[in-house]
C-alpha cells in the first residue's frame, strides 16, 4: 500500500528566466496600415526529440533565492548558481532496510555528467550542514527516469524503515502527465538518539533530476506540497524553454574524429566520439587492432582497463570496456590519477583541439565552456567535465583542484556515459 500523498493544488507559479511567451506574437499586426499583407514566416515543427539539458541550460532549473526562502522558512545566505560540484564518495555506513529506502541517502551526483549547485544556511538546525540544491545532468533520459523511478518507489515504500535506527519519510508527490515529476518529503532519522529532520525534494524531466536537501531546525515546519509544486513548476518552465530553443535551433552531433593508425599519436584528435581512429562503441578487438602487436597490456584485474603504450614509451591510452566487455566505453589519454608523477609528455599524445596533457585546465575551460568542475573528497581527484546531449563527455583530469588557475591536465577522457547504468536499489 502506498503512503505517498498526491499534491493537486496549483497555487504556485514559477517563470523560468528567458522563457518567451509565444502568445504575445498573436497581438502583432499582420502588416502596416495601407501596406501589402506580409507573408508569415513558416513555423518550424516543434522539437520532439530527447529532452536533454546541457551546460548553462541547467541554470533554467535552479530555484531563485526568494523561492527557496518561501518554501524553506529560515533559509538564509542563498548562493548564486555554481558549476563547481563536490563529491564525497566515501561509501560508508549501513544500508537501509528495505534497500530501496537507501535512495534518500545515496549520493546521486556520483553518476551525473554535469551539475549546477546552490547552497544556503539553515540557522538553528542540529545538523551542521548547509541546505543544497543540485541540478544533475545525466547521460540520457533513461538514466534520469531510472533514478526518479527509484525515488518514487522509495517514497511509496519507506514511510517507516531502519538505517541504524528507526527512520520515517512523509512524502507528497505532484500530479503530472509524466513529462515532469516532482515529490518532496520530510525524513526523520533517529540514529543520533535525537530526531534529525531533513527535507528531501526531487523533480525530473528529460535527462535532469533536481535534488534538494535541507536540515530543519527544531520547531520549523515546511509544506512539502509547496516544495514539490515549486520544483515541479520550475521544471515545467525549464522544459518548455528548452523545447522552444531546440525547435529554433535543432541539435547536431559532433563529427567523429579521423586518424591514421600509422600516424604518430600526436596527430590524432580527441573528441566526444573517440580518439584518433578508435571510436566509442567500437568492439575491443577493433580498438586493440589499431596498435602494434605487443603494445597493449591486458587489464591487471577483472573489469580493469587495457593499456596501450606509445612508441618510445612517451605516454599511454587506457581503454575501458562496457559492462559486458564487448565495446569501448571510454578512452583516456594520459592518466586519471591526480597525484601521478611525472606527467606524461603531452606533445607526444593526442589532443582535444589545441588542449593536451600538460596544458592548464583553464585553457580547457575556455575552449570547452559550460562544463562542471568536480572535486572528489575521498580520493582527492579533480576534473572538468563537458557533456553533450547524447551522453558523451570529455573529462580533463587535473593535478589539483581544477578551480586553481595553476592546475594542469594529467589526462583527457572521452566517455560514452550511456554505457554506465545507474545502480538499482529497488525491484
């Protein structure tokens, strides 16, 4: 039996920045008085492809400071939208029972390919953590839908569960048509011996899931229906704005790189389609055949990467296979380890445009704008991601925090993120 309430009130109206009210065009005169009737331009067919947000389009889904303050009494110091994402990735702590309830504790940002982040303070909350809203871009609509399905399943099944101690979740979902889904609820966790209350909010459309988390001070009450409705309205407006944009300017795919297998690696190009003559989605046999016999080392452990070494041992290319081991899912020129020294010789390796291993990451950010800077607290790794609408991305691994202007690139990865499915917590 479901314990998830459905929210049917529509009292909150949120207008996304940059949305054009098309109805205004109907008020324009067809021609000047006394002139020849003008010929109306042909109206393009509405875009009906995948709804995929990329880059700064993610800002369309960010709630404004006044909206956050309205739905979360006491919220203060709301920051501007940031393209810097902190991942913890410690993997610690006992699992919830039933396991689907772990969806309210999972670090969903670990599986995103882009993000925009807003934080704020909740003075008086027992937890010494900020409130946070993350707009998370996933590889494709299927990934985002999978995550939201699990969130809904958790809200329906987890009104009471255990995770070290007794936990409850009181949730409310909006009533929608399936194109946009939103829900919010109050999570009450007793692990510390004191009831710790936290708001969880989720909204999804296309390839994006927006996640809101905020600790609640004692005595502070929130209306989860209002939170779900505000997130739903913002997401609907963002979806409409993106479809309008893609109707006017349909998306295009990046051309696949070309590369002569016999040419020096330094002449190969890196793109979101692959590296030189190797394309993402190629079979492993095709990828390995590009390199001379004996120059590709087998993985050091099951599921590990194949390593091709450049002539003269000036550098390497790592080949990562898909989950079933049949196709190339990712290619890394150089290394992914921030602390690995010395740096490989960038001039001997393939380049992404003019960006090579050893280049300042600031040059990559300038050449490939609109991406997301990521810092992983548990490992100390740092990188800059730029993803396409089709779920392909370039990742520039750095030797330190990528916001540091002195940070250098230690490796460049081309990845097809659609080949990496999300973990499934429920049925």
